[in-house]
């Protein structure tokens, strides 16, 4: 079957058009137009597919291969029909978000060659790929996905000098595990001229700070990751700690650089290739400018008091909503009973993994009540339906202590703004064990300025 809806791949030989709009090329390009020119004009073409229609200088009606298909050299020489964004430090601030354009052939201007959508007519398992698993775009204020299976992570919408930033990327197709084959990777640009041979570049990170300074860091050389299973590379660094990094609105982006730059610089002198315009907007604040939590759990004779102090170490307001607490005995946190044989030790995911799993959903979820063993996957009722985590309405207590507001005011220099509040439960343990004999654990789930966080505190 030349068009395979399961692998999303078009292979030779294929039918171009069908009267019912079900020709292989029509299906691959998701277009039911009845003429070839309209399918080429209106079809949905994956620009990151390796085998697709291209424009060649001189407008030849056929490729140079014996079967009239394009050669790999022709595809590479004209960058697979893409306008790859290559710039220098000076023009990068105006081009960091510029997507790579796909220049498709235009009827009566360029020849339309359906065979462009396969590698050639003899390799009948290689052709146009209409889908990618890359999910390009920001999935949260601190996480970005991009082409080449790339991902970039930062601490959140606010970052500070010394904070971590990482980028990972795939350098070459992995025939053994990739769910979709026939996509472009840096290795496919080997041999391109004029600075477009991406296989010779380095993976890096670019920052444009509030003063339009361009900071560059790059290290892993893509050419070192082009064999066997060794096709994945990454860079994991901290943001420049120097005082030259301007505070305020900024962007952080994954990039490729033509030369290695293994320490941050403001004076990078080489080519910078953006990754299809991918970037994260951030605000750079002073080092250590974060929301900090301090927790103390006091176990009494009949009650337990949880004291929380929240400190805004940033220079701006932070809106907190929600703020959820779960208090677990150390035994419940381990999913193990204090007295062996009295309960369902190690059954199911346990309260801790249940809390993490639901909070990591998008949008995040949480149970607004105590958590019992029947709540989690694999949990059960026998010999008892065990209480494992006590729900604490920290949000209500925080708002009350903060003058009726969920907006935590900014700190002034040398004077961090803090709010302290307490929540009490009429118990000294749960069905798994005592808070006194094994240190209790408090989980705080919160959204701070739109950033989804979970914190764990073990009371010693």
C-alpha cells in the first residue's frame, strides 16, 4: 500500500489522483482536489519531511537520477526546499523567532514533480513523511519542544543568573526506534555549502537580554553523534552569573552555532542557526529571586500543627493559586505499614506516586480531600481502606495570613517579603503509621505565576 496511514509514509509506486479524492498523493497531502496542480498548491506538506516537492534552479522537469527522481545531492544543495534561518550575532535579535520557510513549487512557474515525494523508484520503503512526533512549541512557561526532537527547559517564567538551562536534540534518524521515518535531522544537511552544513555545527543556547545583548553558549559537536545509537546530544549549563546579564524581559532559545563556545560570551563571532524560530520568553531577575517555602511540623499529644513560611524573594508580585498540602506519615510515603502484616504493604502506586501522577497531568489535578488506598491505581480495601494522606487547605490559610490576597508582594532589597501561617489536624498519624515514629512528609502543590510546582518536605 503506497500510502500507509499507520506509518504516515508515502512510498513508490503510488497513485497521484483518484476520482473520489483517495489517490495516494491526495491522501498523503490531506487534499481531495482533483487536479495535480491544486494538490501541489493546497496540499498540507510537512516542511520537515526529507522527501517532498522542491524547486531547483533552472526549473528542470526531472531530477538528475536515472529514474528522473532527485538525487540526495540535489536535495541537500537546495536545503530540502527550506529557507534555513542563518544569521550572526548582530542580526540574531531580529531573527530569533523567524520560522524556516518551505518554498513549494508553483504551477506555471516551476515544474511539479510527484516523484519528488519518494527517495527514488527502487527503494520502495522510503518516501514522504506527513507527521512528526516533535510537538513543537512551549508546553509550559519553562519547557519548549522544537524540531529535531529537541527540548529545552528552564526553571520557569522567571530565571536568574546561576539557574539551570538545558537543551537536548537528536542529530540523525534512528531507524530502530523512531516512530516516523523520513524526517530531517542535522545529519541530512551534510555537504551543504555557504554555512548550511548543520552536521558540522554545535548545539547551544542563546539569550537575548533586556539590553539586546546576545549571549551564546555551545558545546556538543553534532558530528560526534552520527553513528549507531549515539545520535542524541545535549547541553546542560547555568545561566551566566556575571552582572553583565541585564535584568528584565528576555528570550532563551536553542540554537546551532558554527563554532564551539563552551563559556558564555557577549562577543560570539560565528553563524547562528535558530531552530525554526523556537524560543521561550522569560524575565531575568536577581540571583536567588524565587518563592521559598520553609516548613515545620509539630506533633503533639492529640494534634499536629503544620507551620509554613512563604517568602517572595523576587522583585515583583507573585500570584499563588492553588496551594494544596498533603501530610503523610513516613510509612505512608513509603507505602509500607508501621506494623508489618497489618496492611497492604507495597500494593499499587501508593499515595506519593498518586499525588505526583495527577499533579503532572495537564491541566494538573488533585483530590480536595484525604487520600485513601482505594484512590490510587492498584490500591484496595482489604484488610482496611487505609487513610494515607491528610488534605490540608493551605491556600485558605495563606490568603487569610496575607491580608485576604493570593498575591504575594515583592521583596525590597535586603528585606524579603514573607507570610507565615499554620494549619492544624486533629491526629498524630494515619492508617499507615505514626507521625512521631517515622518523620512525616508534607507535599505542597502550587501554581506560582502560572508555573506548576510540587515540593516535598521531610520533617526531621
